[in-house]
């Protein structure tokens, strides 16, 4: 045997993991460590190196509300199986009593309601969105600090042996599942590190973060605050069973601006995909964008607040304009802000061809549906000849 001594690169990812990474980065702003952990788990799975007899991966996500914990799991499902609804969500606060646990695992034979219950965690339920190519299940336990003892035991069994026994003794196999758990533990400690002056005025640290200046020491402190809070609350038995704990960081102004861009593209995408009225395009002035950011920035609620501001100030007025026939297919609507507390809407053009609208909005048409992917394409999209000419 001839010795080659050729250096290999163990940090390189395969093209499938690369596609997932690209898709996640298009949808999720910041939270790089969480994205990286997901890529690691997926790459290990693709290489057939996941531990046998355990779920493919288990991650605990900590951090403040509206920082992207749930969205990241949904984005992974969108990228891999084409549908965010593939994520089976269990809100732990809702399963405190034994009759509520029955909603998850079904009741034993002979009990009232045995036949009518369709356990949320049956094999069919978790495998519902398997595709020809990808046989993965996504299970998300939200607010796990609120789980009852019965639910804890169930969760420990899933993490440890990748099995769950249903009320009627059938076994559910979780060895093709990714288990995500979320908790807001440590969020208030993180907040007080970033804004030490009792939470009203932004601290210096937070202002620097808002400008995108990364202070490693500070980010390390935020991480530790999260992990220490989790260690105080959860038993070592539980912490040892999780592959990785990831701390989601509070979002700064720069990140919220990027998220606004994503949200606006999603609204435009919805207009093309759903309205009975056929597509039109809207364009936002910088002033209008700044107004939405001011309205939607609330450090306590993260991007959740921003989403609500977009709904209230843009989606609802646009819906009224559609419903009253003021905006029609082929229109170009300019959205501006003049300083009176509400956005203003103007019709700047009409009867535009769909290709022109697609060009203006930066959206790509697909031949099958005429629907587009505004920079958030899960599928490769084609331009030109085959594209349908809208639903006028
Ligand atoms: N990092 C992010 N990148 C892109 N969008 C985000 C991000 N964080 C939040 N959002 C937007 O805000 C919405 C709410 O975020 P999400 O549901 O992920 O919050 P969460 O961290 O799970 O909060 P909670 O702890 O309250 O469950 C998302 O649907 C998404 O539109
Ligand atoms: Mg959530």
C-alpha cells in the first residue's frame, strides 16, 4: 500500500447539507450557531453516522420570545419536506393532567373515548409528511419547563431509546425523528446583560449590537446566562440526553431590518399566490419601511411584534384596497409614509404584464403555478418561456 498523506477537509459539507444551509440562511436572520447545529446533525444523518436507537438529533433552544426558535424548525421542514406543517408541535403547558396526556398517546383500551382518540404522537402522525426521498419527522416540544412529570417521563424515553408506548401498547419509533425543545428560561437574565438600566433605555452594549458590532465577550455572557438558567431548572439526567443546547440571542435593530425584508417578500409572495384578485405589486419607500420598523420594534417581543406591525399597517389596508376594488390585477401600488401615523397608498401604474411585476418585485415565476419565490424559494424555479401568465 502506498501512503498518500493527502490532507482531507472535515469541515466541508455535502451538497444536500449545503442546500439546507442556504435555505435556512434565506429564512432565518442571525442565530448562526443554531443553524450550524442543525447542519451538523443533518450531515451526520446523511452520512449514516447518527447514533443507532436514538432520535437523529435532539436540540434544546433557549432564548427570548420572537427570536426565531420555532421559525427555524419550520424552515428546516420547509426545506427538507416542502411543508412547515410537517412540524408536530406539542405545547407542554397544555399537557398537565393525565387526561391531557391521553391526547398525545391515546387512552388504554376499554377507557372512555379509546376509539375516538387519534394520538398526536402516533407513528402515522409523526410520519405524515414523509416524502419519497426524505423520511424525517420533526417534533417540537414548546415551553418544556412547563411539562408535567408524566410528560417528562415520556420525553426522556423518546430521547433515550427513540420509542414511545401509546395507550394501546403500540410502539412509536422516533429513530427517524428530530426532537426540538424550546424554553424562554434565561431570557430575562439575557435582557439585563444587554440593557442593564432596568430595561427601558437601550444600554451601550445594545446600541453597539444594533449597529452590528459583535462583542464576543458579551455574546459569551448571554450564552452562559441561558445555559446556567437551564442547568438550574433541568435535571442532569435530562441535560445529558440532549445533543446540544443552543442559546438564541435577542435580535438587534439591524437584524429586525433584515427580517422586515423577509416579511415584506412573504407578503408579496402571498399576493401572487393567493388572492382571488390576481397579482399586483407593491413597493415600499424607505420612509415607509422605517415607519414599520419603528412600529414593530419592541425588544420584549422580538420579531413577533414586527410581524404584527406589518399585518396591521400593510396587510390589513391592502386587503381593504383589494376588497373594495381599488387595487386590481396588474397594478403597481406605492406605499409611502408622510408622518401621520399611518402608511399611504398610491396607484402608480396599471395593466402591467406579470413578467414586469415579477421583475419589479424580485420574484421568480414557476412554470407549474405561476407562483413565485421571492428570495425564499424552497424549490429551484425557472424563468421565462414556460411561465404562466397569471390568473387574470
Ligand atoms: N431570527 C429570525 N429570522 C427570521 N424571522 C424571524 C426570526 N425570529 C423571529 N422571526 C419572525 O418572527 C416570528 C416569531 O418567531 P418565532 O415563532 O420563531 O419565535 P420563538 O423564538 O419561537 O418565540 P417563543 O419563545 O415565543 O415561542 C416568526 O414567524 C418569524 O416571522
Ligand atoms: Mg416558539
